C-alpha cells in the first residue's frame, strides 16, 4: 500500500477564494 500511497498525489485544498486565502496565509 505504501507504493500506491506514494504514487497518488496529496489531497489538495478546495479551490474556494476564501479558503485559498486562508491556505496562502
């Protein structure tokens, strides 16, 4: 399972403008 997890990319945050600002800060 480690191989599959490594191949899969990490979960990205929502593309909401409000949330994006929070993530950037």
